[in-house]
C-alpha cells in the first residue's frame, strides 16, 4: 500500500507520470479537477469559481461545517481516501505538504530545464517558445503560491520530497520504474515495522546494511544478480525468557526476502552451530505463527557461488 504525491513544474511530464502510475497501480488519481467536482460539488458557482481562482479562499470557513475551512475539507477527504485505499495518487493540491507526516506516503517532485519545458509546452499547445515560457512562468508561480498560502510551505524545499526526477533525460516509464521499485522497498520496511509492534519482536532495520562477514556480503551479491529483493537483519525474534520475563535468547535471521515472505539464516560453520541455528529457527516458527525461516547450508551457498562464477561474478 502506498500514497503517492506528485508535485511538478509545467511541462516536466509530472501529469503524464501521475496518469501512467495510476494505470500501473490500478488506483485513483486525485487531480484538482477531481477534487473540485467531488469534494465541493454542493458549492454554488460563485464558491467554485473562488476556489479555482483564489488560494486564500481555501482558508475561508465552509458554511454549516462547524468552523471547518475549505482547506480542512480538502485535507480530510484526501486523508480518508488514503486510509481506505490500497494505493492512491495525489497530483498537485499541495499533497506533499498535506501528507508529509504519513509513513506510507512517497512524495515526488518532477522538474526539467526551462528549455525542455518550453519545447514541450510549445508543441503541446501549438504556441511559440516565448508564449510557452510565459505560460510556464504563470503556472509555476500559481503552484508555488497555492502551497505557500494554504499550507505555509515552500515547494522548493527538499524536505518535502522523498525522490526528485529531472525529466530532461528521463522518460515517464523510467521514472515510474523507480517509483514502483521504491514502493516495494518501502512497503517491505513498513510491513516489518508493523509486525514488530504486533508480536513484540524487535525492528532492527537500518539505513545502510553493514555485513558482519564476507559470506553475507557474497550472498547479497548473489541475490542482486538474480534480481531478488532482500533486507539485511531487519528483525530480531525473542525466543526464550527467564522466570522474570527477561529475554534470555533471541534470533536475528540474516536476510529477509519480501517477495517470498521468507527469512534466511546462512551457516557455513561446523555441525554443532548448525544444530543450534536450526533449533532457533524452529522456535521462531513456533512462537511467531506465519513466520517462515530457512537455514541456508554451506552446500547450498557454495552451489550459488559457483553459479555466480559461471556468470563472471
């Protein structure tokens, strides 16, 4: 599950990226036009016109809504849709500021050089480059002004975004591929975090994996070679407690493969240690139902290494 917000410059392909991702994810795309039609459909023509023309009007109170402003209604409705949807895309509308505190949100900024944007706008609307530049300037100023007035944020601030695309040399498909990969990675991390809260295990995910030995680093390369997504020691499972409830023993499998929902523990050591790891793995599966742990033995690892060498690794 992911909520994606896309902030974009005019002519940067941000709109096209939003539509492409909505098709790939088969999810709702909230645009300004959609919000005006569905969130404020009961407003009279005068109100609709003011919402379209004036950012300040979003801070006005909605009649009969107990002091709520149009900004409040917009935010509440989008957050409700985000809570109830598997995936949701918000294009513009200050989504990057509105939803920046949600863990499941990926905030994207799409930009491009002025010459690239001028050519795109000129071609799209069949206008001159000078006219295109004027159109771009007006649109960019309005985007920035809306977010500044309604949400008190500067669209140029890097803190608002998780990832930024320069589409001077990137296609919509290339940007979308990066976003979809990020959704998978972030989804796996959030899944681990939620599970640790539910079953009293420990979340050990870090920003950068630091392998304890060469065997683990080699195994990570093998997984990468086969395009298998992995996480390194993301979680620790308590498996034995003393009479006072203090943890006596815990187990942190070396790798987690999100696609297979599988934990892997490497072992190239002597038999007595292998037996101990097997016992820990069985304990985890007994105490944490639905958790799958597999021990990767020395023979299995060596076979994978040989395959890697065959491919020139």
